[in-house]
C-alpha cells in the first residue's frame, strides 16, 4: 500500500484505472486529486475534531464519510444534493458561535 501511494508511476496508473475502469467523473477525479494532495503534502495537515462539531454537524459529516462503507453507495453528486443545505447551515451556525466567542476569529 505504501508503494502504491508513494511511487508516482503507480499513482498515475491508479488514477487512470479510476477514470477508465471505474468510470469516475471529472468531479470525482478532482476530489481524488485534492485528497491525494492533502494527504501527501507535509505542510498541509487536516485534523478532524469530531467532538467540536456538535451533534447535528457531526451527523451530516458522518453521512459524507459513510459513503465509503455503504452497501449501496450513492454518488458524490447525490450526496452533495442531499446534505449540502444542512452542511452549510450547521457550518454557518458553528462559525457564528466561534465569532461570538472570539470576534477576532472570523
């Protein structure tokens, strides 16, 4: 697995396979590229703090993450359509709470 992630030739083959064999859309491939870049660049670290989201926002995020494990997975477009409004609402509410606590944070 480490070889597959680090070797540029293998990474390119893997991406081509996603496009040609699994028929990933351009949007899916862009997200794959973004995720790959985030996980391989040491200066860009993403840390998830589930407890800090609050129950409602965590529930929406859990739905997004669950796509990888679902028995009957949906497409990324379907997932966005279903949860985008909820996600925006709860993120805005969280940002408002942060701004109320620390006006310099926003």
